[in-house]
């Protein structure tokens, strides 16, 4: 339970920037400042456009994995290249989550 009040001064532009960053991360300004002061992790929420891009990458990664399995016996070199591409997409998806 938070009972104590802490105040600090900032310029109008700093306050607007704090509001924007807090809104992007889905936090109140006070919670955002608290996390920033204690070096806690602050995660920005994904926009609708980013969510759509993420879903598309997931679909492409899955499709490339299926293509790899389909060509594994017929053309091993092609299957290896497609598998490498699927792994690159997977690495991007992992970095996307962070």
C-alpha cells in the first residue's frame, strides 16, 4: 500500500514525454517513474500494426518449416536453406517478444 507522496519538478516538455512513454507502456505516470527510478523493466505495449506483423511472421515461420519437411528427401540443399530462413524468422520473433 502506497501512502507516501514524492514530488519532483520537470519542464512541460518532460511531462509530455513522460505521459507519452507511460501511455505506450500501459502504466500511469507515477508507476512509470517508479519503475524507471528503480531500474525495473518497462515494456512498451505492441500496437495493432505490430501485432499483425507478429502474427504474419508466425504464419510464415510455420509455413517455411512445413516446406522444409516436404523437401527434406527430394532436395536436401533447398530444405536446408528454407530451414535456415525459418530459423532466422524465429530469431526475429524471439527478439520481437523482448
